[in-house]
C-alpha cells in the first residue's frame, strides 16, 4: 500500500501504529459518552463504522484518506472491545461467564489464523483495494447477524470517568495494568518481527513462514480456551504461566530457532501462551472491580491497545539497531519481569474478590 501512494516505509507504518493509540484514547471517551445507550446498538454502530472504514480505504485516492480510514478503525477497536469484552455476564448464566469470555476472546487468535491469511490472499490475487472491499462487505454481513442473533443489551450502569479514576486507585487494578503492559509489550515487541527472524535466522522460505504462523495461530486458539478454563479459579497463576511460557519461547528462539523443528516447537508454545493472555488480562481487571464490568473492559482495552503500538514501535527501533535475535531476547526479559510482578503481587498478599 505504501508503494501505491509512494510513501516511505515509516509513513506507511502509521497504518499499524495509529489504530492502537486511537483505540486507547477512544475506549474511555466513547464508552463514557454513550453510557446510557443500548450496548447492542453501540456494537452495531461500531461494526458499521468499520465497514465504512474498509470502503473508504478501498476507494482512497490519497494516502491521507487511508489514514482517515485507520482513524475510524482505531475508534471502532476502542469502543467495540470496551463494550464487547465485558458482555459475557449479560449473555450467559454466572457459572458460564468464564467460558463465554473465552469464546469472545477466541476472536483474537481466529483473526490471526483466518483473517490475516485471507486478506493477504485476496490482496495477492486481486489487489489490496479488493481486499478492503471484500472485508467491508463481510463486515456488513456481521452487522446483519448481530441484529438478528444478539438480544437487546440495555446499559445497566453508565460508566463514568470518576469510576475509572476510582479503579486506578485499587492495588489490584494497578497490578493488572502493569502485568498487561509488560506481557503485551513482550509479545508485540517480538511477534511483530517474528517474520524477519524466521527468514534471517531459521532461513525459512516465505511459504514456510506462512505455514509456521498458521500453526502459531492454531495454537493460540487452543491456548485461549485452556486459559479460559483455568483463569477463573487461578487468575494469578494462569497469567504468570502464560508470561513464563512467552518468556521461555522468545529467549530460546535465538538458541533453538536455527532449525525448523526448534522454531516450530517454540512457536507452538508461544501461541498457546499468548492465546491465554487476553482472557487472563480481562479477568484480572474484572476481578479487580467486580461491580464495574464495563469500566474494567475500558481499562483493559485502553492498556492493551496502547501497549500493542508501543511494543511494535520499540521492537522496530531495536531491530533497526541490532538483530531479530536481540529483539527476541529483550522481549523474553520483559515477559520474565511479568512473572516477577505476579510473584510480588502474591507475596504482598493482595487477595482477589471471590469468584461468583
């Protein structure tokens, strides 16, 4: 896309970093501003905004129109996940909330397994504009499905800025923020550049890299449901175990990743571990403020999306000055630090509210 508009790689990179930062900002702003609106209506508005963003990108005559479409995507991500991530409690009985949350967050690894390859495939055979056009049509189909299948979801308690401020004064919320920041930084600071590692260190062909990333995505789906099955009872241990596995996989990649077998094995471990991270993070925020589920989702979404952009930026800066192996090692150390934070939280005897 950058070459189509004759912009530099750095300028083209704004398409990736802008949505994350905008999502972090829009998560609290949009959720608070629409606090009294039926949540199904708001989900529909965000899906429609995403469809319009795709159509705008497909028809863009200049790069600035593409960036405007990415602004719309960022607003969609922030608003949609702030509302949608915490809706399990309104859709299923209390005993099934953990499993339902896992189903919601299975969208993350499924997007990697299905969405990215499909978009790339369409772009390769018909051009990137066609890919955006097809995804826009698909998004409209999702909007219709939402209106047909999902029941009305009246807003029981409007999220206010003072509620968010009150959550930030909670020790458990602050630890959730630190844990989320460190583990997402570790993941996106490394995974964003795993393709250069596989090409330069493992010496895998482009075709094999695609296969390896599909394997990683499939492992992520399994990890999502494994994490969802245990995080309700053991939130701290599950999150720490996921961070430890990410740390181990990324630290060992420069050592064992020279062979295809070693790289694939570590990608599977990494995929399982990261698949559990979103549901673990959301659960931590929910348990820190059980009476404010939507406010918990706002903080989760804002911290997650901001750190995605920071991680990708930091990883890129390190890669420009060193090598993919150094990126993996530094990301692994950040993941290890996450485990130490979880241990410190436990040593400090900070108890969670009991699960319902």
